[in-house]
């Protein structure tokens, strides 16, 4: 499974998410989107999921904080207990033994981040 994980501000738009998704996932066949549980129904993410015909995985707070991320955002660490919500959501969504194949990218408007992970290929 290849999962694009997202972290984003409440003010993020569908354009914010489309922009960062296409830069982060451009070389990968993504099979699902993932984000923090409380952001999963955000209209911008719902619009992206509908456009891409992909499911949205809801990632709980414990799974976000348990993920080991490559990048470290002070805001993510303070608010979510993880270095990168996008990376943590992608890793958690991709399942056991997941690894990042595209670290966190930031949207042009700086309202959204996206990272891509692949699940363990055993």
C-alpha cells in the first residue's frame, strides 16, 4: 500500500492540497490518503479524495505520535506530538514496517504538507 499523508491548517484549500500532493506523489502510485483523525472530513481533503478516487484513512493521535519522522516541525511537535503530521500519517496509514518514499513537501501557500510512504513489502 502506498499512502500520501497530509498535515494542513484549517484554512487550507483544495488547491493547497492538490499542489502539495502532485509534487510529493508525482512518481508514486498512491492507493490511499491519510491524515489526523480530526482533519479527515475537512472539505479540501474530501475534494482531493473525490478527484483522485481514493479513500481517506483516519489516523489517531497515538499512531501519529508513535511514528518516527524524518523532518521536525516545532508546531507539529507542540500540537500533535510528532515531527511531521504528513510523514506520521503516511507511515501509520501504510501499516507495519512502512517507510517514507517521499518526505514532507510544503505547499506553495504554506498551508499544507504531504509525504508518501509505502507499507512493508514482505
